[in-house]
C-alpha cells in the first residue's frame, strides 16, 4: 500500500471539519454590494406620469376635435332644415 492512501483518524476529522465549515460558509450572509448606479424611483415614476399625461392629453384633444366636428355637422343640418322650412313658405 502507498502511504498517501493511508489516512489517520485525525486526518479524517480535519477533513470532516473542513467540509462542515465549507457547508456553513454557504449559508452565511454576504455583504450586500451597492448597485452600480443608484435607482432613482421618483424620477422614473415622474417620467412615466409624463408619458401617461401626454397620452391622455392626446386622447382629449382627439375627442374635442371629433366633438367640434359633430357639432358643426349638427349645426349645418339644423341650418339646412331651417332654410328649407323658410323656402317652403
């Protein structure tokens, strides 16, 4: 037999102790590393609000335009009926 194959009881205890330490090291809390760039949540939220408000503004403008066009069409119809009524008399 080779002498490197022979392990003593003390060697086995040391190996077991090292294995336990390695296993426990996995569960130890690690120091939290700070993020590379700080996340500015308020700025990100403000930017999102600007986008949402712009979309709402565009929708409102489109609705106002549609409404004004339909009002103009309704007025034109009323005027046409009025003119036809006056022409009949």
